[in-house]
């Protein structure tokens, strides 16, 4: 099929997708924080909860920035904002090299400056790709989220080796330079899709036309509905559970099975891989069973896994519950954008979801604080908080059904069953 003259001058959208995924891989390296946790404790001579607050600050800055990053993207374009995000992220890591022995400087550099950079880059890539792929919106948002979730896979192993050979500060410096260069380069490929863009020859399916809210909500209208806050709470609690484990993955592996730090770093890569896969898997599954039942499954599975995790004393076996928790954590990010579009309409879903990502910040603060609040710095107790999180997940299982009931009561949701073969 021939292309229109306008389409002949448009960039290849798959090149944009590849560039966005590369950037997300670099930004997602922040999820390898647990590799730095024990070395930071030793370098700064602080408690575990004080050191782990760095990761919470990153997620706080990330979620807060994503809330208005969509607006900046619309005003200045994805190339400018993604470039700014890459510079801030890399600069934060580079400046963290000189933070010791002042922990508040680590909070400022690695925490706030890098966190703002991650937040800008994350929301820009997602918003850009959704507009370029109206025919594959669920897949492409899952792919972008997968790139972010996979960032810890490479960084977990690389950073552990670098810390052992050159120390924490030099590792921050190396990673900061590399990620700044990578993100700034790929950001130059970013472009805004034309208004109403659609790929040549694409005809929306019946599901794509009707499986949505019967009206389009603005942000202010969405914020007046109880179901927005239920979705926010669901995302926050799911982040709390996942980030709690992510933030102490390496030290937890060193305590339960008693493995060496370099070996324990494997669990960080394990979590990164399955966090990424979970974003695609649960997003794909939600198209078949619906978003409410997807989140119900995520919460129930985690309740069981968190309850069983304290009894695991073999490192290889520990990789299994860690992988499941990571899949569920990633699944929340892979599913919630579509959940938001289902309940409030796709037109303003990016803005509405951007504000909802403040739940990422809330969970990012509460999860690491909860997991490090028991025991002592030299003898942390991870068993008690794991049981607490299991109970939280079990109670949370009711929330998606409550949200669904509220939406159906107002008559806002059109439920469509796809015809065979669709």
C-alpha cells in the first residue's frame, strides 16, 4: 500500500521505539540500588534505614516529576525533555561521587537530581510511543515499561563488580558518564507524532473502538471520582510490596541463604528480568481477563509468595519468589495505564496517569522504610515485614473489585467481548 506524501517524511516509528527502550534501560538502572546499599552503609557509617532512604527519595522525585512531565512534553517536545532527563540523571550520579561523607548530599544528588531525570525520561517515552502506536497501544506501553524494568539486569551485575574493584564513588562516576551519553544520544531520535496520526492502512478493531469508558474525563473530573483514588491506592500498595524487596534484594540474599555480595547481585538481575517480563505478561493477560481481575490475581499471588518467602534458605530457590514478586510489581506498571484509559477514557489518560504516578513515590517511600524498620543495622529482621506485606496484599485484593463496581454503578464502562479470532 502506498504511503501519503506526509508519511514519506515521517520518522520510522520502530526506530523511535528502539531509542525509547534503550533510554528506559538506562533510566531503569536505578532499580539496581540494593547493590549499593551495604557499601553505602559502610562508606557513610549510617544505619540501614538512613541509607535506604536514598532509594525512597529517588522514587519520590521520580513520581512527583512524572506528574507534570506530560505537560512539559506537550509544550517543549519529547526530544528536549528526554535530553534534559538524561543530563539530570547522569549529572546526579556523577555528583554523587563527591557526596561522601555527607549523606544529605547523596540524598540531593543520587536521590533528587537523578530522580527528577528519571521521572522526566520515563513519562516522556511512554507518552510519545502511545501516540505513535495507536494500533498497538497496550503492547507499546508494555514494551516501554519493560525497558525500564530491565535496566537493573545489566547494572546489577556490572555495578557489583565495579564496586568491588574501584569502590562506590568511582562506580557512580562511571555509570553517570555512560548513562548521560547514552540517553542524550538516543533522545535526539525522539519526535512528536502528528495530531491524529495513524499507520497506513490501519482500521481500528471493534474492541479498540468500544472497549473504553463511554465518556472522556478531564483530570479535574477524574480527581472527583472515588475510583481514581482506589486505582491510586492499588498502584501505591503494589509498588510498596515490590520496591520493599527490590530495595534490599542483595542484603536479603546475603542474610537468608548467606551468599557473598557478588553472588547476591544475581538476585538483582533476576528481579530486573522478571520485573521487565511482568510488564509485558500482565499487560497482555489483562486484555483477556480484564484489568480488575488482573490486579486481583497480582495481589493474591503476592500474598501467598510473601508469606512463604521467609522460609526459603536456599539461594537458588530464593530466586523464584523474588522473580514472582518482581513480575507482579512490573505487572502493575504494565497494566495501570490501560486501567486508567478504561475508566477515564484514552484522551486524557496520559495526564491522569501521570498524576497517578505519585503513587510510585508513596510506595517508594513506604516500602523501603517498612522492610528496614525491624532488627538492627548489623542484624536486620526481614521476616516480620515480609509477613506484614503478605497481609497488606491479601487485604488489597478487594480493591480492584470495588473500583470495578463503582465504575459499573455509574454506567461509565462498556464491557465488550471480542468476537472469535479477534
